[in-house]
């Protein structure tokens, strides 16, 4: 259990983080973590499904959950005076959910609708195409939500076994921020601790095989615009290369003053926006440039992006660009973790993966990055052709493939 009392806060933010996500699933259990996230809201021995939400919403609070590739989180946000209620509701869900057959079937239909909704989101589809190619058959490349087939075939018995196997005290982290009394909360969490023992976590993270082979991946949708993502395999959470790559993201595509935004949007008017950034998992990651545009502008933007990235690899960045990126990183980091809810999220994930770095530690590492560091990492990252995914109207692949074939090496 981790708590952080925040002076001046009038709220209580509680998160229960479970160290299991979609990358820990077998093909026959694909989507089980996300399915379980849904059905734990469907009633306990003490509360009907609607009473779970009513208990928190009746005091103006918020209760929800999400599933990621490497963890699942259930959380509640309430006023400090209602902290006991929030703790009781979440503990009740974690330990005493009924997971009745008819509720599983009802939620199965909901998740199938959610899968259809994701299929209608071109950004989601593009990200899934890239992840499946880069990570291949590794579970890190599977969508969190599951597939239509896997969700249809998952049984109540499989979901219950998954719950009992993974939702144990040894595999949970509880985080509370805001107005919180650590000792009092520890007593209230007794239902989660079972017999009081704390064995070593049994969860094992599957190894990830990363493919660096280039590809143009397209999915046709009846849309007006193309959604594009240009992606390179990148380091995992603990790799020190992430510090220069994080600043590189800001310089290349981290706002309206970034290189790509100025060139593609401001000077040429080819798209409304273009962004660069990374997604990092415990042992691997993805570095991407993303944009939306009319089909006839796609190849031109891709060529401009190629030249911009090659320029950083060949010539580096300026001292002014690096100074601005460091200032941007300091401000964004401080602002993003200022509130109790965001602090709760960061503390929970970090405790699960064993990341002991503080925000001060992170900023110290970013401040130490040099221009040479960024050029070196850019040359390595952009030294191989990327994976390029496009979702939207039918486009001419030949021009796109030509740009990637000419990718600087």
C-alpha cells in the first residue's frame, strides 16, 4: 500500500492496481482481463449492480476502471469525508463479486459492441496494426479488449478462475492520495489481505520479440481522411535511452512550435495537426509520428516526415531547441502530476513495475541530456525503415512504398 497525503486537497483518491493485463493472456484467454474489469461491477453479495455506482455517485464521486497491456486498475474519487465508503465499495468488488452467468452474458454483448466501436476508430485500428506487426506473435501485440471470437468463446468458469488466480494480495498495489490516513486505510483494507501472508508475486511477464522489418499496412474505411502512424520499435520503461528520445519527441512533434508542426501545418497547410511521441512498456516500446490528412496529401507528408527525421539523425538539434524541449518537459511533467488523481495513477503503476524513480529523478535525467545524445539516439532509431500504417480511403501504396524504400540508412 502506498499513500500520499496532499496538503490542501479536499478529496480522497483510491486506486487498486492489479499486476495483470492483456500481455499475460493466452490466446484462449484473450480479453479475459478486460472482461473481468467489466463484470466486477455487476454485483456482489452485498450490492446489486446499480448499487455499486449509486453508492459513489450519490456523494458526487466517480468510480471506474481500465485495463492496460500490463495492469488493470479500479479507482474511486470522492470527497475526503466519504473515504470510508469508497474503500468499502472497491474492496467489496475485489473480494465478493458474484460474477453470475446472466451478468457475464449481458456484459459479453456490451464488450462485443465495444469491439465494434473500436473498429470504427481509425486511430485505434492503426495502432493495433502497428503493434501486431512490431511485436508479432508476442502477447504485447494483442489488443487489450480481445477479439470478437475470443470474447464470444470465453466462459464464466474461465473468467472466475482468472479472477481467483490473479486478484490476490501478492499481485495488488493499493494507492491513495489526497486527504488520507495511512494507518486507518491499512486497517480498512483487511478484506484484500486474505490470511495476511504476502508471497512472492507469481505473475510472469512473457518475453517480447520485436520485429524491425519495414512494412506498409493499410485498412480501407469509408472515411474522408486518412489516419496515419509512422512507427519505430523503441526502448522499454527502464532504458536510459528514453530520456533523449523523450526530448526528441518534443522537438520533432511535441506542440505547435515543433519541427513537423511548423513545416507540415504552418508552412504548407497539409494537415490540421501532427504529433510525435512514445509508448513504453516494461521491456519494449513504440516511437511514432501520427497525423490525419486528405488521401492526396499522404505521400507528401510522409516524405516531409522522412526528411525531417533524417535531418535530426544527420545533423542533430540546436542548443535552443534542446533548451526549449527541456523547459517543456519540466512544465508538462509537473502539470501532469499535480492533481491527486494523476499522482495516484503514477504511484500505482510505478509500484507494480518496481520503478522507484521520483519525478525529481526523471527531470534530473532529462536535464542531463546533450545535443550529442539526441543525435546518437535519433541515428539509431531512424537507421531502419519504419512501419507505416494507414486507415481510411483507398490509397496508392506504390508512392508510400517508394518513400520507405528510399529511407535513409
